[in-house]
C-alpha cells in the first residue's frame, strides 16, 4: 500500500495538484488511507467505499482468512494455475458466486452483474502482482 500511495503522490506532483479528494473502493480505501498517513496535507477529502484498513483478511473469521491467505500465497507461486482457476470462475459465474458467498468473501446480496464483472476484470491482470497486493 505504501508503494501505491507514493505512486499516487507522484502522479499528483506530475500533474501539479497540491491537494485532492481521494475516492477509494476496496483496496483503494487502503491506498487512500496510506496517502493520508504519508501526506495528510495533500488530502482534501476522503471517500471510502467497501474497503477496510489494515489487513483485509483479518476481517474474516480466523480459519476462513487463513484459507483465503493460503490460496493467495499458493497462487503467487503458481500464477499459471491461478489463471486457470480464474478462467474457470469466469466460465462458471453461478458456482463462483455461490462459493464466494458461502465462505463470506462476497456478500450474499451483491449485484450478480457487478460481481461477474469484477471476476472478469481479475481475469485480465497479472496474477502474481494482484495476489501479492491482496496479501
């Protein structure tokens, strides 16, 4: 998060923007909070949407958080397999939504259209970088 926050400050510097309102969603909440920690004078406001502070996996019951973390760690070491799992998740959106809801990773009332779109967006990113950031 610190690296991403420094990147955000570098972008502000390049655009010659002294202060900005930060809008963060999910992991973006942590990035925005880190920007505020590093340079509070640069934050004119903060909008935090569906994110948390600290280590997000700690918000889950201990066993579930540990399982998710183990899966993410494995995925960083086997990104090709992680890609195949994501491809399967995109191919079987109903199963993916059910499993995500069952373990508490996804709210049961989440919009399926939004959820499916988010899963599809993960399909296109570098798995090692994404999972390392999640961890």
